[in-house]
């Protein structure tokens, strides 16, 4: 996610903005910039790379001024570069904008502005916004912003200044958070509390589709139509560390709970005017997708588990043959791939060495490469022919949570799109599935309400020496992922297994000391899962079942049940992942483990 800081007051703005951006570094970024009201109008300075590059430039060539906006960019449109860095300006260099979010209709707006003679220098959606605001400017910046935003679809948190209104800061938000900080003779805006906590603890959470016009002495909030809005002032009692985690004790728990919003961002801009999945500009032509003879998915760890779900989706719905390989195995197995193969790399970081080596091998053999990735401009994103970006924001916790569910949703979107191209999915079916996919964030919010119940259950499991995770069908990968989550943050040995395999060996493990987590949601394999649960209970094993809300049968067989909302089976892994993540988290914290940075692990495995 990008970071925004703004300041108007009587102090030197540059150090305040740089300090604020530094406190937002945890959000991840690839470039930074600021725009300052200085004697001769507004000065803009941007640098690719870390904040130190920008700070160095400002030491060598200072900018004096008592107001401005600053930004750290997490690229979503356009690779990391100076021209794509924020702030972005209109053609006259009068309006300067910093933005966090995704403008869904920026192509349409940009086309129209270009017809009217506007020239653009970046690949970003934000630059379009600067031109749009400049086009509406008639001497009142807040008014111009309101008018421009009425034409915009998508998510934004904005800081805007204009060289004709020194000392005036305009902020606006829809879908991306933005706060106002109230000082004495000075005021602030920021994407998140840590940026301004050392200046003020009095903040206003700007509401949806609200615009704030801010000077050193005043804050006026309106809706997009210009009607005044009154917002309460909140007092923040967190310390700086808690503030970075939005009050959660760990980044991992914050990232578990932000998944509904993350999936909203993964879905953003991916439906046509009828609400049916449409993937534009993924970098591989519809013909190549339509004519692919095989898809081969390659990934590591959690991303591999997402790939296993992806195979089931693509084969069962898009009716295309799919193989899945661990990246570390793929490159050595001399795979049969050619120009008729599409290789899909799944990777949050885009830097995993095994996965990168895999796609290089695939390209060498003539395959097209389409990646599902969370980092714009990462090595794998750059070397792929096409990318479906997850737009999940940086994942700080080493144990992958929101990246996993956003990867599955990316596969679901791709499946519906590919199914339409290959005529294995009718328009009506695509409409139905698109609606089911859009329902996921609200169902995820319901599933996360089980957090307390799962917390209560941790005492029953935290001393276990081993655990078994069982699933079938779409939730066999969920069992693998649940086991990985537990073992990597609690250090309890855990094994994920296809439940149907129990009788072929693993059932010998079952006794009173072995907890089994069984994913038993409503599905075509529900009865078989129930039988597996009964087999375990008959051998004194304890069972925690993850089941579908409304299932009254399961409680008669499992020791404990955690419910997830009803959903089509093909989307259920997105929901069953949540209690599995929470269970691992609460057991690990009960054991006193460092859940954000587990021993021996790195967030991105850039070595083979
Ligand atoms: C996930 O919890 C693990 N930390 C790890 O398995 C991770 O999924 C794997 O290293 C792949 O990383 P990537 O998605 O960045 O390629």
C-alpha cells in the first residue's frame, strides 16, 4: 500500500513529511516523493528506491516551505520509476496529487483527456486524476476535487495541493483509509496513524467519499456534493509500534483480519459493466489463452497450495489440463512443455529463487509465462509475459495469509475469464460465478467473527507435539496450508493429508494425543469426510472440524466445530483458510512464539 503524509502549519514541512513517510515504511514501497509550497510556487522532488535517496537529494538541494504532501509508492499501475512516482501534476504544473488506491476507470478518463489535448508522462492512474482536477479548477481547489471525483470509479486516498492556494491542503477518500491530524496552528493528513503520532493524538477518520479542505487553522469536511459533514475527533492512545499494526499485537493478526478489504482490492477493476469477470491487460492475448493446450502451475510453500486450488478450479470449470509443480522440483524434472503450454508462476514476493528459475526454464522451452504476483516490478513480474496482480498490499508477516486468499481469488477470476474464452462457461454461468466471487469479502468478515472461539480453543492444542490436517477435494490444499501455517509459526509438527489417504497409513498415528483438524464443509465429499472423522474418533483421536454454518450433524461427531458461512464449494478454500490461520496464530502466541518473524524463516526466499 502507498503511504501519504501532508502538513500545513508554520514549521518546516520537509522534515515532518520525511519523518512521517519513514514511519509508514512498514507498508512497503519502491519510490518516494514530495511537493512543497516554497517561495516560488510548489517544488516537487521524487526518487526511485528507498526514502534515503529522496532525503539525500533534499540535503544536497533543500526545499524550504511550511506545507506540502509526501508519498511512498507501492506500485500497482506502472513499474517503479521516477516518472511513475508521486506526486503527480497536471499539465500546467499547478495541481499536485499523492494517491493510495486504484482508479478503475482511469483508462476511459485518460482517453477523454488525451482527446482534449492533455499529455501524460507516466503509466499511472494518479496522473489522470491530477489532470482531471486541473481541468475542473476555477479558483477553488476543494470544489475542483469534488467535481473531478464525481467522475471517478475506484479506491482513493488523496492529498492534493495547488500552487495558487499556498497553505491549503485538500484530502479525499473512498475505499482507502485517510486520517486528519489536528495540531495547534498546524494540521496533518496521513494514510495511517504512525505517520503523525509524534505530532498529535487528535485525529479524524475521514469518511467514505468525503473531502477535507485544510489550512493551518481550520478543517472543513464535505461530501462530494459539497454538503458539510461533521466528524468526531478521536484520541489515539496507541504507542508507535501498536500504531503500525493498527492496534493489533502482530502484523500477522492484522493481515488475517484485513483479508476482506484485501479481497475487495484484488477484485477491484476486474468486472465488466455487466458485473462479469473481465481481465484486461494481463499481458497474454485471449487467443493464446483460448488455444493453450495445457497450463502448468509452479510455486513454493503457501503459493503452491494456492496453485493446487487453482488446478482444481481451472480443470473443473475452464476444462483445461493443468499440472502443478513445486518450483524446486519443476526445473529438474525435464517437463514436457512447449509453445502450447502456459506456465503460471504463483508468488507473493515475485523474488522466490526457485520460482524465478522455474519460469526462466519454462521460457527457454518456449512456454508463455503468466504469473499471479503481489509485487509490481518484481523479478518474476518483470520476466513474465503476463501478470495478474493480487493488489493485496505488502505482506509483512512471514507466514503468508492475505497473499494466500488473494492468490486463490486471482485464480477464481482467471478461471471464470478463461472459461468464457474457451466456451466451457456460459455467459449466465459466468455472471453467477462473478456474483459468488464478489460475495466473498462479506462472507470472510463473517468467518473472522469466529476469532474469539478459536482463541478459546488454543489451550486444548498448544501443548500438542503433532497435529494432522485433513481435507478432500477443494479443501485438500486447505489441509496442506493449515498444516504449514501451524508448523511454521508454532513449531509444532503438523501434516496435511488427503483424508482419503488415512486408511493407507496415517491412521496408525491416531491416538488420544493427536489432534486432527478436519475440513468438512458442505461439498460432494462431505459424507466421506464425516466417515473419516468417525474413524478418528473411534481411535480416541480428537477432532476439530471446520464446517458450514447451519450444519447440525457435524457437532455429533467432532469434539469441536468452527463454522464458516455457506459458499459454493469451489470458493470454500478462501473461507476455510481463515479459521486455519487464526488457529495457527493463537496456538503459536500461546506458546510464546514470534509469529511475525518465526525462527529460521525469511519472508522472501531469494536463495535456492
Ligand atoms: C508462507 O507462509 C511461507 N512463508 C512460504 O512458504 C512462502 O509461501 C513461499 O516462500 C513462497 O513465497 P512467494 O509467494 O513470495 O514466492
